C-alpha cells in the first residue's frame, strides 16, 4: 500500500502519475521502447517535451516574453548561474535573507560579485516573521533582487511579492505550482523539480527575454541562459525522463482544475494542520501567522525526548518522513500538491492520539 | 512488444532493468513510496546509492585512491568542469582531436586556458583512422591530456590507451562498461549515463584523489570535484532516480558475468555487423579496422536515395533509431550493452534482405 509521505524533497508524487509512468515504462505508446530510451531529438520525445512546456505555461499563465528552461543541476546550480548571468556591469545584487536556502544562494553569489544582504528576519509576538519591505535597505544600483519565496527548512513564506523596479529573482523550489503567482512581476523564477514538479534532477527556470543575454563570456556554456533558450534546453542531452514525468504532473494538475483548484486544496490542508497545532498545548509551530508556509509545516513536541517515539509510531501508521531538517530538528510535515487532504487528516488524527497518550 | 533500439543515446536499457523499475515504481521494497519520492539522505536511499557505487567499483575494478562521483549536467558540463578544476598554474592542457565530441570538449576548454590541440585524424587505405601517438606534439607543461576514447558520432575508437606522464582525462561516455579498461592509467574518467549506464541526467566522474583539490576559487561550487567528493556527490540533491536505475544496470551487468563477459558479447555483436558490412557491396563503413568502434557502427547505403526507405522498413521490422547523426547523415547502429546479439542478427538479416531487393 502507498503510505502518506511528508518528505520535504525528493517528495511525494501523485499516485496517478506514477501509475501512468509505470504502465508506460517498457513500451511508451506502443512504440516498442521506453521514453527514457528515446533520443531527445526524436519527433516523439520533442512532442512530449513541448507539451510539458505548453501545459506549464497554461498552469502558470506564463507571458509570451518569458522563456521556460528545463535544466539540470538543481536550484543550487542556479545559485551560481544567476549571478554569472545577471550581475552585469555593476556586479552588484540585493539578496533578502529569510533562512537557510536564501543564505546558501547568497553565499554562492558572494563568490562572483558585490552582494548586499538584507536581513529580513524578525519576530512578531515571539514568533518568527519576515520584516516589512519598507525597512529594507535596497541598493540603487543592484542588477537584481533575489529572494526565496518559501524557506523549505524554516517553513517561513512571504505574504506578498516584494516590489522593486529591478528584475526580481525568486527561488520557488518549494512553492511553485502551489498557489497562483503573477509571473510578470518577476525577472527570473527558478525551482528544483523535486517538490511540486517531478523527480530530482530537473530544474525549471522561467526567465524574461531581456535578461537572457547578459552573461559574462567566460561562464560555462551550459549555464548560459541565452544558449539554453536558443537550443530549447537541449544544448546537450537534458534529463529526458524527469522532463517527461514533470509533464505527467502538469497534466495531472490540469485535471485537478489547475492552480486555483490545487491552491484551495492546499489552503484546506494547511488550515487543518495549523489549526490543530494552534489548538494543542502539546504541539507548537514557530512561525507568525502571516508568514506561515502553506507547503512546509515545522512543529515541535512539548517534550523533545518523545521525538523518536513520535517518528516511530508515525511510520507504523504509514505517515512517513516527518523528521525536521537535520540542521533544526523537531518535526516537519511537507504538504505539497501530491499530499491529499486525507493524508493531512490522518496525520492530525495520529498527532492528537499521540498527544493524548503522552501529555 | 519491445523493439530492438539502436539509438545512440538516450539508448536502450536492459529489459530486465526496466521490468524491475516498473515493479518497484509505486512501492519500493514495501516501504509505501517510490524510490524517487525518498529523501536522498534517508537510510534506505543512501544504501541504494552506496551499493551502486560498490557494484561499479567491482565491475571496473576501480582502485581505492579514486573517487566516484554521481553528478548532473551530462558529459558536456564536464567539458567546463574539467578545465576549471584541473588547468592549474600553467593554465595549459593537451586535447587530442578525433571527432565531434573531442572537438566540443576542446572548444569549451579553450574558453578557460591555453589548449594545445593535437589533430589525430588520418586515413589508412582510404578509411578514417587515429594517428600513432609517436606523431603527436604533446606539451611538456600541460596540466593534463584529454581525449574521447570513442567518438559516438564518427564511430571511431582508440585501439590503445595513450601513454603520458601527465594525468590522462578521458571521455568514456559511449564506451564505459563495454570492455575492460585499466582505471589506474587515468587521472579522470567521465561519462554521460545515457548510453551504457542508465537514463540521461546522470554523469559519472571517476577521479584520482590527488586531482580533487586543484580548482580555482571562483568556480561554481557544484562543479568543484573536492566539494562533491567530500559530500559523497550530495552537495545538493542528486538525480536520485537516475542513480537508482544505474545501480540496477550495474547489478544486471554483474549478473551477466561482469565486464569480461559483456565484452565478449559486444565483440561478437560488432564482428557480426562489421563482418556483414564488409562482405556486402551495398553497405560500407568508413573507419579503418583498428579504430572501428565496438559500440557505434556508422554505415552508408550504396545509394543514399534509399536512406528514407531503409529507415521506414527497418522501423516496420521493429529495428529503431538507425539514422546517422544529423551532422553526418547515413546510418548508425549503436550496439550498446543492452542491445542483444539477436537484435544485431535481426538487423543484419534485414539489411541483407533490403540489399537483395534494392541492389
């Protein structure tokens, strides 16, 4: 049986997607071979790749003046590619710091240019929160402003898109496709696939046309957005199977009613889990309400000595991968698109039972 | 039914491997989730990753002073990573030119340092061949010597490993695991997975310990061999599913009797196909015998006007992806490890029938 999987990434995929991939594994559409055994330049594969992009454009309502790239290397390789492509003549950018992932992006960018780090963490009634933009010391001469829309480890998320007249660059790894977002407000959006898109090994970059061709000459060819855009993400062989699986996820999302529908489902899941945590004396979430992530819900038990017991019993109840990130401890339930409401209900039921037995 | 797939890459995978992956797709080893839905840091996944490396080490007899890295980006990203990591103080390297892939590696390396290009193409009795090493003008002060052991597009392969007192760097993308090779002769071996290893999206790097930590400070973190080695290829989330599938391929190779056994099978396939081509007035292969690839067999028809008809009829006979690379035309049969002797026999039977009907 399939368990409920709350892993932060690589994360749960829709069962229907895995079933389709399973059925097609040895013989894709009666062609006598697996999709992963096909040339990326074959007519059949190119059609699969193009349909995936078209479906993503439909889901996210991506304007025509944006290119969509299906790359390798994870969001972390974009931590390098973004400054190498976009720092420009001033060699300067603003990075908003809200947690571990925005910090990692900053550290990598600092190797290439002058990075203005804006500390945006604060507390609100004793809970962690993101400061109001009015307090930020943004540079006049930054080539772009970078932020991580949702911090996967901390479980802290922006309530609004920052306003800037500079190109806005956003790491959407753990929130892409979870809620509607106005792509036209961004210069560049990037996301590792292994949360809401597909399997690990694929990275999406959505980039406005005018930012494509600003790379310094000496950067690795595969990191050059202009080269990847010109070659439809096939400067070399892309991660064809991961791209195909992502296409199946996009089809599944359209079948669910698109992003508006999945957002309503995600809100219901988040409200159920946060609502239960808030009603409990046994569990606590450290984030102020306006900045709570709807995808990653960290929580602690009243007595940390019970953590191991909690994880063990959860697993026995088919509730998997609830341990918090090794850097912070505690618990974390990642409730991405593929985690159904019933899974969150099962988790809440288990949490309640556990609390009653251990209070 | 499964067809015989002669694609140059992404290429045929063993049917037994795909069947195992299919069976495990939704529920890996009764754990309630797919292997691609698991954290790369989970105990279960780390065991899968480590077993894949151990099996590869066994297959290739990799000495202990070599690290094995499972990376993303394809061999083409290594075209950048290799010079960025290894060019050293002299900023100089020798690149042996034998075809399109060694040329691509050279062009990328030329963006970072002083590259001495050694033209190693020649003709022997009117056929293409690789010059004897005694004619090469190798540099005294090169940081390394680079070559492509097998040119996938040209179908030309080295008969011997070049001798050098510099670190030898080899692109083995289309020949790795096809024949025994003495790893200790190399400083670095790299290979895109999508021929003899697994699906596209994974790249193997086998690197001697002393070469790990020579990168210039400003290179992207993910391209730094020292960082990847220190983090067991998990500086960030690796291509977990591709890594898992590669592990299944390694297990399959061990079941076949290892590299010696698969090499004998590969020799039999190559002898069958080249033998038929040589015996025919209708087909021709352009490569001199000592340098014929045992993996990629390009051939032409006596009348190029028949190419389309040949490909169409081949496909009707379940013999797929025989068109030559778009840059050279003609035909090419890639007969990687996963293509069985029966597939090559079926191809030869079809070729013979086609020739008789069209001579």
